[in-house]
C-alpha cells in the first residue's frame, strides 16, 4: 500500500481519536459544574468545546514530546504502520471504557499503545528509555499532586468560610465555577489535544514528509483542535454521572476547589511540555476535595475501581497495540 495512503489513514484515525477523546473527557471539565447546576449541561458543553479549541491551538510542547520522546520516528522502518496500530488500540480502549462509564485515561491509552506498537515493530531498544521514564513520572505524580492539592485547597476554603452562610457560599461559588470550568476546559485543550498533533507529526516524520518533530504544521493544530472541540460538543454523559455524582456529593465550593486545583496541575504540566492524564488529575482532585470535606463522604469502593482501571490501561493497551501491529504488518 502506498505510504501516502497509510499517512491518510493515520490522519483519519488521529482526528477520530481526538474526537473520541473530546466526548470521552468532556466530563473532566464540566462534571462538577453540571452536578452543582452552576451551568446547564448544554451551556457547559458549549463552554467546554470553545475553550478546548482555544487551548488546543495555543501550545505545541506536549505534541513535540509525544512526537519524539518515546521513540525516534526517523529510525523506524514501518513507523506509519506503528502509528496506525497505536491509534486503533487507543481508540478501542477509549470506546470500551466510555461504554462502561469508566473515567480511564486517553493519555495512558495512547502512550501505552505507542510503546507496545514500537516494541512490536522494532524491539525494546527502539524505545527512548529516558523520555519514556519522564513521561511515566508525570503520569504517576500528577494525580498524587492533584489529590494533595485538592485536599489543601478545600481545607483552606473550609477554614475561611466556616462561619459563613451556606446559602451565600453556594451562590458565590456556583458563579465562580463558571470561570473555573472555562479555565479547566482551556487547560484540557492545551494538553490532551496536543497528543493527536504529536502522533500525526510522528507519522509525517517517519514517512519522510517532514524532517523532524520540532515543527507542528498549522493544519495539524487546527484540525486536531477542531476534532477535539467537536467531540466535546457531543458530551460523555455516562462519565459525567460517575465524575459528578457517584464519587461524593459535590457542592459548589467543592466543585470550585476541584476545578481550580486540577486546572493548575494540568497547565503546569503543559508549560513543562509533559503529557498528563487530565482524567486522572481531575478525578484525583475531586477525591482530594471530598477527603477534606469528610473522608467518609467519598465512595472509596468506586474510587478503587477507577484506580484499578488506571493501573491496567497502559499494560493492556501495550499488548493490544503490539498484536494489532503484527496483524497490520501482514499488509505491508
């Protein structure tokens, strides 16, 4: 099959991944806002769509990390086919977890799939060990930081407003949540949409169409941002229900604390060019806020199931993409 046809398949799948990522992760940005009725679902989704697009076109650091830190695309003989296997594996996992309403990580799915496909194609030596470890550290540490940050922010707010009227607190923070939801949607775009940009650039380099991953073409940025925004506009109601109501009963002050914490962690990661799981960061901040509110208020059995899905995502997608690459290799 002609290399340009393979690249076309990559672009189609990458934009599909971004679209699915948008509706899979819509809940991340707006679940608390919808659950506290700070915004109607329709208005929250429109806000998230617009801010996701704006965030996506403003940064490229994470895209460059995905495009070149895990493996060097210029050294892979069948790199485009590697990317095809990567995207099919990540999309399959995203759809499966979305169907069951599990807020798993699209980032983990993509990184696990890319790693598995590269190893299946060129062996373990093709993986850039230091780059992979840096990414893995960010994926592991970011939810821990978000949990601690959510706990601290909520504890501080409790001290400040301990003697205030609950009605006034809810009214004030419900308005504040509109701003934090916009901020969180923006940061989601700055990090998550970059991953599809990076994977398309990876394919362009390995196909010889582009020299390196230092430059992200404008058409790649705009198309990935648009796909993310369109996906966000669909909404992921099953995951919104899990994030917004099942972990613990969220009030406006809790939603505000969770949103501002997670958005800050995500933006910090973006500024340092590190891909993180927005799902993990946001869920962890909600857990941290819930623990500060009242430890027993958190439904830890559900939280445990979510954490298990986090742990298994990378190894499962690695195996899935490795198998997919071997199947695709039959048509090379």
